[in-house]
């Protein structure tokens, strides 16, 4: 196959991609993609460029695994372009393969150390791996090369994750990091007030500060904005009711949910069930002095997901205790803390559960862990 046979299709596909018409570009390239041509040489030739563009189109229209399969074959070639490392790492991020994405970014940066897109994907991979210090370095490296909304957003996201992670263990440091993130967000929004990820980062900053009313204002502004896509409006609504449900305005959140009727997203259902469980079932008695049991809530939290775990081990344990299965509740929390020994909410729940089970020594042992794992947490340990 001569380059002249491929070049017109690549040029047309690139034009379609520039117009965000990736489905049409994929249909154009599909008949000309020949997998057998990819391994005929170690060097990078036009068929490899066509395959890379085709893989990118597949990725953009949701065929992630098909894209990865092609990119894995292209990985054997020499002298791969920077766009290969960008596309391959992004595909792995889409598939949730954080470690593999990080490794692809590292290989790409050996050849293209200043590539902003590879740096951005590296930051995302490191953040999802929980390696926030390394993610911060990667984000700073990118933002020092170009201070655009994308680099600002990625740096702010890392800093916000660091602030949340350290809030209970070192609040002064967490607040200082959150302030830096907030200043970056303001800078980014001054460049592009409609950049959605930064608008949501602004909401997260207010959530971090427990400023429920400001979260409502910012969320409503997105919901009412004509330029805002429907999916973003839905997410803004979900963030708003999640925030209200966590504080004193939980009845307002429940009222908003009820007005939606029966068409609820999974996140909205989760908020509804948490409000009902925490405020209208657990710890509540009816007029006859009997424990309130809401079957819908009980069944929701006692169900298991695909891997056999519960949607919320802590609330599930509280419900198990409430329906008279305290031993099973304690076993569940013991297993949960074995996997996540620094979960302050889990430790608090188990301490209270053992106290109510007339096991004060064990209750004290778990309660004494709280100042170690969350010395700056302000919430009361009493219920």
C-alpha cells in the first residue's frame, strides 16, 4: 500500500476529528484499517498512522477495548509519535488501568519530556493511584510550561485531593493547600468561565469548606445556565443534594428528590436512602414504641454488589444492629476495618456499636484510635 493511497483518508479523517465528528471519521477509516500491515516492520509507516487515528476514533465513540487492542499492537513499533502515547495512556485511563497508564506516560515522557497531554494523563493516573505528591509534581511541571485551563484544572484537582486526604490529620496544612487550589480555580475561570471541570472544582472547594448555601448557589447557576449541557446540569443537581444531605438541610434535599418522582439516577437514589436511613429509620421509634423499619431502605443496604461487598458497609452495619443482628454488624465492620484500618467513620461506628453491646473495654479501645487517625476531625463521636 502506497502512502498516496492512505493520505487522502487520513486528511479527511483529521478534518472530521477537528470538527468533533469522530463517528464519521471511524466509518471512513474502518475499511482501510488492515491489522496485518501493523507488524510487517519495526519502523513507523503510514499504515501505523492510520491505525492510530482509527484507534483514537474508536476511543472517542466509546469502543475503549477495541482501541486498546490496536494500540497494544502499535506499541511494538519504533519511533512512535507523541500522539501515540497520549492516545494509549488516555485509553488506559478510560479503562481504569491507572498503573498501566502511568507506565505508558513515563515511557512517552522519555521521548517527549515537554508534551503537555502526556503530562496531563500522567497526573490523572498518579492521582487515581493515590500518589498525590508525585501527581502534584507532574501537574506543576505541566502548568509551568503552559498555564491554560486544562493544566490549571489538573493542578487544582490534585491539590483538592490532597486537602481532603489530610483534612482530618492536619487541618492547617489542608486549608493552606485548599487555598492554593482555590486561587488556581479562580484563575482558570477568569480564562474560561464555561469550563465545566473548573466549575465543578469550584463547587468542591465550597463543599470542602462546608459552605452548603454557596454550593446551592453555584449548583443552581449551572442548572439554570442555557449553555450548560444536560449531563452537567444533572451532576450539579446531584452535588447540591449530596451537600444538603450531609448537613442540617437534609429535609430540603429530600423534598427536592421527592419532586423528581420515580425517575432517579443511582446517585440520587443513594442520597435518598442515606437520608431515610440516618434520619427517619435508625434510632427512630413509632408511636407504639416499636423500632421504625423502612423495608425499601433495609433492602437497599442489605443487598450486595457484584464482588459481594455492600454499597455502604457502615450504614449496612448500623441497619443490621437496628434490626437485631448486632453480631453480624460487628463482624461486617471488623472486616471493613481490616481492609481500611484508618477509616475514621468505620472506627467510630464500631466503637459505638460495641458500647451499645455492653462491651465498654472494646469500645474504648476503638474510640482511642480516633485521635490517632483523625486528630483534627471536629464531628462529635456521640450519637
